[in-house]
DNA sequence: TAGATTGTTAATCGATTAACAATC
DNA sequence: TAGATTGTTAATCGATTAACAATC
C-alpha cells in the first residue's frame, strides 16, 4: 500500500469495472475464501492479472507481495470506495411495472441504498401499497425532499414524462438520477445521471445474434 | 459508400455505440428531420463528428459528401444492421416482478423482437395471464422450444436458479440469453449472453456520487 | 532465506481525434 | 462551378499487457 491519498482521477474504464469486482469479491467472501491472487481473480473474471493489479493500484493498492489480496479486506475497501457505506437514500418515481419491480428488489439494500418512498401521478396507484411503502403523489415530492432529503431519484416514468421529471428533480437539487426511461434526459452538470437503457442492451444482443448467424 | 461487403470485424467500442445511434436516429426520424450531418449528430449525442463518420464507415459508409446523412436511410440501415428486421423471437423465464415488467414493456416490439411465451416454476403463477400470454410451466420449455424455436431467452429468475436455467436453455440450443439475474452464467461459446447488471449500474452511480461529494 | 506475488514502469495495442483529399 | 461534408489516412491519446524490481 503505497499512496493513500489517491486524488488523481481514475479512468472511466476502471470505474466501469469497479462494481464487477465488488460482485466477485462479495461472492468469494460469501463462499468463505480468505485470500485471492490477481492471477486467480483474473481467471475467475476473465481479465488479465496485470489489469487487476493496475486497476487496484489506482486506489493505492490493496494487496501484499507474496500473499495476494485478503478477500474480506479488499471487499471492505471496495465497498467503501463505491459508496455502499454512505447510507444513500433513493426514491422511485413512477410506480408502473418497472418501478414496482425495482421497489421489490433486493438490488438497493445489498448496496447500502435505502428506498424511502415511491411517487406517481396516477390516481389509480397513489395511496396504494408497494412493498412496505405507500405510493405518494408526485405533487408532494418537493415537500418530501425538504423533509427527507434523498440522493438518488430512480426515474421509471414513461418517455414523455421523463424530461419533465428530470427537470423537477434536478431543480430540487437531487444530486443523482438513475434513469430507466430510455431517453437521455438533459440536466445541469451538478446532477449525475446513470442510464439503464434496456432497449440498447436488447438491440446489442440482436446485433451479435445477427452477426453470429451470418457466418 | 465505398465497400459494401464489410466482413472485417467491427471493434467492440463501435458495437457498443450502435444501439445509441439507432435511438437518436429514430428520434430524428419521428421528428420529421430529413438529413443530418455528422457535426449535428455529434452535438446531439455528445460525440465528435470524426468518431461518428469513423463509426459508420466500419459498415461501408451511409452518407454522401456535401449532403450528410439521410435520416430515413441511415435509420433503415442501422435497423437492418442491428437485426431489428430479423423477426427474432424471445421467451421470458421467470414471471416475478421483473419478468412481468419486461413482458408488459414496449422494449421488445419497438426493436422487432416478439415475446412468444413466459415460463415459471411456481404453481402460484403458472396458468395465470401475463399481458396477452399465459404463464407456462418450466417443464414444458423443451417441448415449446421444439415447436416454436426462439432465439432469445430472457432470464429473470432468482440468483440461485440462474445457472440451472442457463444450462437448460443452452442445452436446448437457444442461441442467445438476455441475462437479468445479476450473476454471470457460464454457457458454451455458441450461446451469446448479454448481461444487464442493474446492481452494478446502481453501484457505479453510488461511486460517482461519493466522488462528487468528496470534492 | 527462498518463493510468491504485488506494485510499478515500459512497451504494445486499440480507439479517438485531426486533417485533408475525394466528391456530391 | 463553389461550398459543403463525407470517407479515409495519419497523428494522438488512452488503455491494456508485459516485465521485473520491490517486498512480504
């Protein structure tokens, strides 16, 4: 462990791999594995050992020469690094099928994010239960935010409401949007957006399928 | 348009951008825009004009000097290229919240993929309606596949059933898996897997949020 | 100590950008 | 024809891999 105050910015390529490392390390930990070498992890994750060491060293190095990486320690460091210990809070906007699926999923809890509320505009769903939460009306979002500030707005609304919701949320000062709407919302740079474009993913699969066939 | 028989393999970086181009072109088309230059598209998509031209030229070039790209034509070419005209068929495996959300979504239809069936193992849901489909028992999957071969198995089962389902599907000869299970299933190389790791996406957002805060 | 494996620097590879000739 | 904008080659940049000295 050489540098601890690693404020040099980490390359996007590395950032994109971080969550995957987290997932594999969690797995190893759950399976009771105590230590892992970059070579073993590389085999497991289909990467090169060199890349793994290079990646971890962006953060000062989590390993020990001649030993490798302690799974529990490395996992803990990744967890901190990724913000899973920050106790972030999220609300789901749009209580349709997808919003409902997300509200019920373990996705959040396992990563230290608490879903504190669900919002919608439809009279049909406002007031109804979704898991342990009651769906609130969108009009009460601003008040809610002031009383219970949250960090992540999960956008699960129809396309035509997406930009409006993003504007609303960004104006309140919510720092991050997890965007499932399938369109790319425009927000001021202080608001971070992470897109999940399911359609893009499906089409990429379709492309690969077609390539495979035409050979 | 220089080369038409472009069998040189396209770089992964380009492939990853293709669906996004498709989305923006569809948008332009729906808004009635007739032509677009690489410079305009670059501004719209936050890329460089150079990159866009480079990307399209992997496939032989879709534009015309002095004019730019005809939106309708470019969209059509992308559509073909991405396989949206192939009439692929998919089944959803796992009729929980996420499977149900996907079954109801327009995601498939808009990309030329038809969802032909939904499968589950739970007696509670088998036989019930999901949209216009009736949930079938997993035991009938093999028979179904033989009668109505499909190209894409959408895995929406719990983690502990994921590898088993992947094995089943791969053994049948299904050429592609769209994997929402959050674990990385092992399948023979003839089976293409496209992963949607929602948890990874959330955690990446969490990371960025934390970085933003500590500045 | 010797063996193992990291941290780190240097070399290679691939992807992006810049530049400009071709051409509509 | 002149102006615009592509297609394409060359230059730059960034990311990955290889190699090895540091060190547990």
